[in-house]
């Protein structure tokens, strides 16, 4: 283990010319946003606010089963494999999803 003295700089890997770490990209395909229906966009926006299926169904006035169907369809469209990835996608692309709602 190497210890640094006060004022020493942490060595950077060669080839790293940036001063900020790379930001990981959000999961999913943002090019698929236009293919989402307005209702799927609404579900995704509510999901980005950490709403569960019951809350989404109440806010949109639809059955929980319908929420699940919308989630399944939109996850296929945006190419994510689970609810957490969909929520991260929605959070990262909130502005694009909210357009036209």
C-alpha cells in the first residue's frame, strides 16, 4: 500500500487528460422516446419520481394491471431490463419525456 504525504498529487493513469471523472450514461435507448405513447410517457415520468404501481394507477385513474402493461411495453421500447433501469432512464431523460404531455 502506498501512502501519500500531505500535498502529494494522486497519479493519474496514462492517457487520462480530463480533470473530471467520466459520467456513466443512463441505461436504455433515448432514441426510442418518440415511439412511446403519451400514457407510457406519463407512467415513466411518475416512475422517475419513485411512484409505485399503486400510486401511478391512482394518479392516472387506471388499473394497476394497466400500469404493469404500460411498464412492460415501455421497457421493451427503451431497451431496459427492469424497473430500476427504467426509473434511471426516466430521471436522466425527464425533459424529453415531459415534452408534449
